[in-house]
């Protein structure tokens, strides 16, 4: 092989290696979402106080066909103390938003749909993995699987826009009697939605959505190495049914309320 051939071969190899590394990088990283939730007036619908809007940050880590949603807890500034979840529920132990009937950490006024929660996602099998740790035994984690639900009442739009640097299609989707305007991309190598049942196409990622009560928007998609253990269930996690997981949460919440009432 002459010098010119070696030079051309080397350049081609470098280009191929760079392309391969770039493609691999897209399978590992984090999506940063900003989430806002409108809370009802204090005292319910008949209250005389305007509803407060709470804004939080969520981070969806993904790597090697698995994912995990983490939520930063908001700073309420002492204005409206959260009627928070008992130890072992909520935080990283709750379900993803919309991912489960049992709910994750919930705040007075209906800051619900698991929006204070986190959870694991099997991106290959298209399943949300809701997790829970009992307050009196933090060494044991239980989990239940929930399949990705296909979106219903989808009304495709003819508009497009960029969100976090990605070309997104517009659609209107209804989930649990709540209508969302959704912006999703098909330019990422996996499928995901922070709200189950909100994805208009099975091969897309929801980067923004808005309803009359809540909204979320991806601010950044950052491709970077993510350790496998970051997005993997604990090794001792025990699989239970969704109903069993809901019952565990109800029991823990009732014990938490009983302790609060005694104080």
C-alpha cells in the first residue's frame, strides 16, 4: 500500500470511527425538562386565593436501552408547605408522570400525576417500571411494570418547530380527560414520553406538551456517558402487581397521615 493509499485509508477510518462514536453517543445522555403545574386555590374551588404555579426540573437519563426519570423538589419558600409523601415514596421512588394509577408524591391542591416522582423505564420493552420502598424497610425495593399506552384521540397538526434543537411535529392528544398540545421528535433512537399515553407515534420522543393545568418542555438534550447502574433497578428489586404496589402506597400514606395527626 503506497503512502497516498495509507493516508486515504487512515482518513476514512478516522471519519468512520468518529461517525460510529457519534451514533453511540446518541444512545446515552440526559434530557432536561422544565415542568409547571397549576395548583387550585387554597380551600378548593370556592377559595379566594389565586392558584399557585409550581415549576420543577426533571431529568431523564438514558443508556443502553434503559432510562430513569429524576425530579428536583421545588422550593416552596414556606408559602405553601407540601403535604408530601411518606418516607420511601415520591422522590426517586414514585412513578413517572402519568405512569400509574396509584400516583407518586402528591401535594395539596392536586400536584399529582406522579409529577413529583421518578421511575425507571425499559426503553427496549416499552415499559414504565414504577418503584416503591417501604418506609420501615429501606433495604427492599418493589416494582411493577406498566406498558407504554398508545395515545388516544390523536389529532395530527400540520405545524413543526424545534424544541431543544430537534425538529418536532405537533399533535393534540387526550389523556384522562385532559387535552394536551404535544410536540414530539422522531430524531432520537428511542421512544419515550414523561406522561404515559401521550406519544402520538410509537417511534417518537415527546419534548414538549401543554394542557390547561400543566406543561413540560425539554430545555436541553445532552449526549454523554451514563453509568448502567444509574438507569437500572436495584439488584434486590422484587416484582409485584400494579394493584399490590398501589396497596403498599396507600398503606404507607395512611400510616404517615396517622403519625401526622398524632403530632
